[in-house]
């Protein structure tokens, strides 16, 4: 009876505190909700407040991969500004040439290598320096700039890793005390307490404060989330007087699916949290060999050898990963790669077709011969000759006098003008499409963590952005058929990077790189404008919205770390591909990263949702690509200088100039290209050695440490309970109820799931109770305030009245 009465009172209390949807939402409540999902802090009174716009990033609770992104963006902006100053002597040298003269289309043409002109057409010296000396001078300065960039990237990587280790000590989380346990027994039934006892008493590793077991039932949780959303939508529609029969049918069908799902779940992973950080390190060392082979371990949990690894951050986890086997995950990734290849091939074919048609139109260089009007109207002229004749005419004569003769040319010209607009539109659509398709495919692959998902997005978008905006225009306009010696589709008019290439294609690529500042770097500002208009529309329609619907309108955006890094990599690779001939690109990259940093910094404070704790998976891969960009720059520079169109060079075995019979294979014998080849070869060797060092020595160090043959440096030991008492709130847990995406499934509604609390919460409550009890007992043991009789020393002089008191017998 007491139990029933208690349950009834509990249900009454729950129904009284349940929020009932009502029409006419409160804007202030929606704004408070938005402040909670943005990057915020709590005041001393416990109120949520946003950070100021002038706050230092070091003061923000941003650690791991996201902090590395902002540091990388600002650092590269400064580095490329320094590289621009280092390349000013080369730009001044190019500006002293006279290839373009007064016919330069833009000021940018003058400070490119194209202004040097061909050594045969223009053999004059510049400021008393011959082309042999200028060639070595330009190569040496370019190598100095790339060496500086390489050293700065190495410094960036080491500083990010050291900051990560410092953040681990200064910003303790539940990850600092937790290991991930897999290969759990599937058939045997076990509880959290069983795993706690196994790691605590049987293996004697240390005190275990919490165990969280995750099952392959994420789809089951997701169905509850959808059920809660449908119930909220149905309540809102009911209050507005709309028809709710369709919602009732959907809710009933979803409830049937949940009941049919059953309880056939399998434990996939467990997260064991220790009290001390050294206990976690000891567990990882002792289970090194068990992760490799089951026969290397004697500690078995219900007949299974457990695989123990370092746990990720709870906010960085992907719970859907647990619903699939290794074979299913492999098949999903193969299918994803095939789909991305098909999408990329179709997009590339469309753009290439438009560019090929645009390149086939007659221009001034293809029309060297002037044709008379009588010859054109005689009927013996070919279509290409008619096009060249029409090309030389003025627009007024073309439209008024020769409209019949040049009818086909006018149609092609109109079509070309439309194709230019279509080409720009298609390129933009392809970039936007890649930005949408790549995250969808990465989500379909179901990676282990959000960081690995963002890394997959980064790699695909980087390749796509670089091909479309960096090298596609160059490939189409190069005479690959003549360079390769066998038939290739592309047979452009440029056999090398000559002055005409720099005046047309080089300027177009540089302008496109500059336009990316607005289209990509400042895109969060456009998104903020859209969301502000959306919120304004919601406030105008507030009388027909519930509080939940208005909160959804005030929702913040998630930060796409992979897309951000893809923009950085594509910009750097594009600039380093052509920077030896166009030094101005270094300044464009510096401005691009600087403006993007300011925009992203504002978006972090006022636009993005409270970010998860990413690890350095994405940033480390991006930095490795940046190192490869330095080697790639040396290879392209070697290719450009080996043609010797602009500059002559001394041979290695003589002081005289070499001959014109030179290619990319014989270019090593000349000083200007040899200076490029030597650091390029050194960079390749360092890359291979670093790849070996990344895997083999790390594993061997762990192996020797697990065998007690190598003594590791003692780590600082931290206590979980002390850390929790210091921040005055428990850490986030690995249970799905802690995840923002699944919180609706654990809210109070009919059929909702029950959240799981950490085991150490009982211990904290017990410690708090014991502390209060000890304080209460200590207050009882204090002596009461009673008068104390003071007896004087008998040897002291006494008054006659006091003598009787002293002479009485003392007991």
C-alpha cells in the first residue's frame, strides 16, 4: 500500500511539473534557450551568460581539434604574410621586365614571371644581371620561402600537440579517467557491477567509479526521438485546431515499430571510469598484447579476452557506429567511395565540356591571317575563316552590315556568353553539391567518432575544391597531347607557362582565389543573415507557434570542421602550385585566412552551437597535407623552370649557359632546377621516414613499456572525485541520454526511455551525507557554556572570608 501510494504521488507530481504545449510562445524563453546552446559560461549566481566579443580564445572552453583549427588559421595567415614579404624581391625582378609593357591588362600581369618574356624574344639584362644569375637568384629565394614554410608547419604541429597535452591536465574530463572496452561476451548476461568488480578486484587496477555499457540499439533510441517529435507536433496542431488524424496514425505506427523492435540487443562496448588517471594508464599498458592476440592474455571476463583502448570524448562519439558489424562498415565505405567517384566524374565531365567548348571558340591568336570581304563572300571560305573575319569586325558593323554572313558566328558568340554564365553557375553548384554530398556520404559510412567523420569530409572536399578551382582550368588549356607525345583529349594552345598563360589563365586563377574569400570565408555571415530573417519571421508568426517550435527556429548551427579544413588545404595547394610565377598569391592567401579567422571567431561566439571536444585527427592529417604541399610546390617549380623559356642557367659542370635541349629529366644538370630538385628529394625522404616513425617506433615503445623493459616518465595523478568537487558538477557521461541528439528520447512522456546515472553519483551523495553527519556530530561534542569556578593558589595571600572556602576538604 505504501508503495502504491508513493507511486501515485510521484505520478501526480510528474503531471504537475510536465510542460503542456500552448499556443503563443515567449520570445524571451526562446532567447534563453539559444543562449544555452551557444558557447556560454555560468555566472556566480548560476545564470547563463554569453562571452564578450573581445574575449581571448585562450579563455574559452574550446580545446582539442577546434582550438587547433583557429590556431592554424591565424598562424597560417601570419606565415603567408611573411612569405609574401620574402617574395617581394622576386616580384620586383619580374616587374623590371618589359614583356607586357603598356599592353598589360592588369597590374597583376606586371609582377608575374610572364613579364620576363622569352629569352629569345627579349635578351636584355635586368639591372646589369644576366638571365643566368636571375634564374639562380629567383630559385634561391623561392627555396628559402618554402623552407621557412616547412619549418613553421613543423613548429605548428609540435605546438598544437603540446597545447593538447596541457589542456588535458588543465581541463580534465571523464575521458582522462576512462578506457573503452570491446569484445564483450554476447551470450552471457552481465551488469555494470560485474565489469566494475572485474577491473577493480580481479585485475587489481584501482577503484572503478563508473561503468557504462552501450548496445547496438541506437536505432531503437532514434525511434523514441522521432516519437517525441511527432507527439510535440501533434499537440501543436491540436492547439491550432488542425486535423490530427494523420499524426495519430503516424504515432501509432511508430509505437508498433518500437514494440516490434524487441529487446534483442547485444553489448558492443563498455566505458570503464577509474578514480585515478594512473590506474587508466596501467590498464592500457597491461592490455597492449591482448589487443593484438587473445592468446597473449590470461585475464578473461566470462570466457572472453577484452580489448582495451583509450576512450574518446563523449561529445565526440558516434553511437550509430555500434549498430553495424565490421563487414557492414567496410561495405558501406566501399559503396560511399564508388558513389563519390561517380558524382565527381559527372560534375567534372560537365565542367570540362563547357570549358572545352569555350576554348574551341576563335580568338585573336588563332586568327593570324586577315581575310578580305570579297573572299569571304565568294563562297570558298571555310567556317573557321568566316569566324575569323567576323572576329575582326567591330560590333556595329557586325550587327548592321554583316549580320547575314556572320549569322553563325553571332549565334556561337551569344551561346558563348550564355555558357560563361552557365559555367560560373555550374561551378558554384558543383561546389555547393560537393559540400552537401560529402557530409551525407561520411554520415552513411558511420565512423567511430565525429573527428573521423570530419576527416573523411575534409579529404574529399579538399580534392574536389582543388581540382575545380586550382588545376582544372590549367589542364584544359595545356597542350597535353604535344607534351605527352600521344593522343589525349586536351589539346590546348599552351605548351608551357608562357606570358600569355600568365596574362589570361594565371590572372583568372588568382581572381578566383580572391573571390573565395567572399564565397567561402564569409559564408557564415550569409548564414547568420538567413537565420536572423528566419527568427524575425518566427516572431511575426508567434501567435501560431508553440514554445518548442519557436526554440527550433532559434536553434544554432553545428560547426563543420572538415569543410573548414578543406578550404584551408585547397587554398594553400592552389597558391603553392603557381606561386613561383605569381608571388602575389601569398598575399591573397594571407588576407583570405585573416578575414576567415575574424568571421569564424565571431561565428564561434554568436552562431555555432556549443562545440564537441574534437581530437587532433583532422588537424594532424591537414598538417601532413600542408607538408606535402611544400614538396608539391618544389615539383611544380622544377617543372616550370626546366623548360627554360624565360631564364637561362649555368650547367653544374661548366660556367657557360646550357643548350635549349632540356626536359624535366635532364633539368637536374642545371643550377636553377638542381636547387629545386635537391630539397624536393630531401622532402620525399623525410616524408617516408616520418611515415615509418609514426607507426613502428610508437608501437615498439608501447611494446617495450608493456614488457617493463622501458620505464616511462611518471605521469601526474589526478583524482576524479576531487575534480568533480572542484568544478561543483559531475562530468558528462557516455550514456546516450547525455547526447543532445538523443535527449528527447529520455524526456518525460508516455513510452520514454529511462536515463542512466553514473555509479559514482551514489558515492558522491554518500560522501556528502557523511560530511554533513560529521559536521553535525562535531557540533554536538562542543562543551556547553557553564560557569567555571576559579580557585586561587593557596600560597597567595587570602582574605579572611576566603579562608573558610579553601580549608574545606576537596573531592
